[in-house]
C-alpha cells in the first residue's frame, strides 16, 4: 500500500510540473539572469567596469595625457556636486585609481559620467610630472547583445 502511494505522488508531481511549465526560459538558462534583469539599466559596478575598460584598454587615456586640458568647461560645480552643463543633470563620479597619500608620485584618476548624455570626462592628477589634466568628452556606448528569440 505504501509503494502505491509513493508511485501515485511521484506521478502526480511529474504531471503537475509539466502542466505548470516551471522550466526557465532560454535566457535564464544561458545567463543565469531573468529577462527583467537583462533589460534593466546598467548598475554602478557595470558602469565602473565599462569606464575602466574604456580608459585603459580602448582609448588608453592614461597614456595620452599630453592631449589633456587644464580645465573642463562641460562640468559645473553646484553645491559641491559635479553637474553636466549640457543637460543640467548631476554627474556620477567613479574613482578609477587612487594611490596612498604618502607616495611621492601619487596618482588619482577619476571619471565623471553623465548618464543622460552617455559621455564621461577623465581627470588625471599627479604622477612624476604633477599633472592636472582633463580628457573628454568620451562617449560610452554600451551595446548589449540581444539573446536569441525562441
């Protein structure tokens, strides 16, 4: 009698699972993320990773410091917060590198990103030459590959 109950429950459980369609879709299986998470705007960590890769790998701005300017006219400071002149939105500030204060050739690298304009400005301070230069505007185009549709 006990075996019959176990078999009946197993058959009911597998039939219920098939009828409820609890299997995740193809996007969730491949990426481990839901469709809502895939369609969401990039977060702070994703943006910082994209900025770091753009500065170091794609544009190599840290090697083109001689092209920099002494000031950045596209950023205004309102109540000690950087604001984009073009759209009057507060900019996001990302610290890319910050050496310890007691080092002789201390370097600070900061990116000021305007999400609405999708542009950033790179600020480099320090080094052997004691530079204080701005590079930009640089576009940050984040093309996301769309998954295959079913």
